[in-house]
């Protein structure tokens, strides 16, 4: 009977020690995380504070304007390619019409001299 009670008491005591250890470990991890986050924030804040207005404007222009310029450049390339194909089609049609007119004139010329 006493031995059972002793075993249960040891078991409860062991569980209490484990949960106490887990709590200490979790608190330590949280504290270390908070310290690391504060250090990283401090470093980032220092970088921002030392950045000049010109650098800030340059960074903003690069992040906002450059993608817009790249998009417009791509659109102009697409339009150029489209115009190139339209021009080629117009040239082919013009040449075809000109050939038909030349054939028509040469037939007309031939028929005049055959009569």
C-alpha cells in the first residue's frame, strides 16, 4: 500500500518537474526570440536612419517606377512587332495588286497588236 502511494507520489512529482522544465524552456525561448527581434529591429532602424533622402527616393523610384518602365518597354516591343507584320502584309498585297495591274496592261497591249 505504501509502496503504491510512494510510486504515485514519485510519478506526480516527475510530471510536475517535467511541466516546470517545459515552462522554463518555453519562457527562455520566448525571451531569446524577443531579444533577437529587438536586435534585428534596431539594426534595421539604424539603416533607415542613416539612409539619406536621396537614397530613399532612389529606392522608391526603383521599386515603383522601374517595373512601370519595363512594362511600357515590353508593350512598345509588342506594338513594333505587330506593325512589322502589318507592314509586311500591306507590302505583299500592294505587290500582288501591282502585278495584277501589270498583267492586265500587258494583256491589253498584246490584244491591241494582235488585232
